[in-house]
C-alpha cells in the first residue's frame, strides 16, 4: 500500500506541478518572467488541499499503524 501511495504521489506531483505553474505563468500572469508568482500561487492553492487530504486520511494511517 505504501508503494502505491508513493507512486501516485510522484506521478501526480511530476505531472501536475510543473504544468500548473506554466499554465499560471502563461494565462493568469501572462508573462514568462512571473514564474515566482506562479509558484507562490500554485503553492498557496495546493497546500490547503494537501493539508485537508492528509488530515482526512490520518485516522486510516493511525489505525493501520496500530494493527
């Protein structure tokens, strides 16, 4: 199960991370020089979602660790 988690995390991160920064840079900021702002925007958008998902899965992780 841990291998599946690592695989899915890496595939999603490697596929969506750079693409979302590039899309934000091209279509939201409309400048190739705004990579820093795009990184900040994507980080500020994705981080709360990641925290929520990890918090929701915490009970499953703790029950798996106890058994």
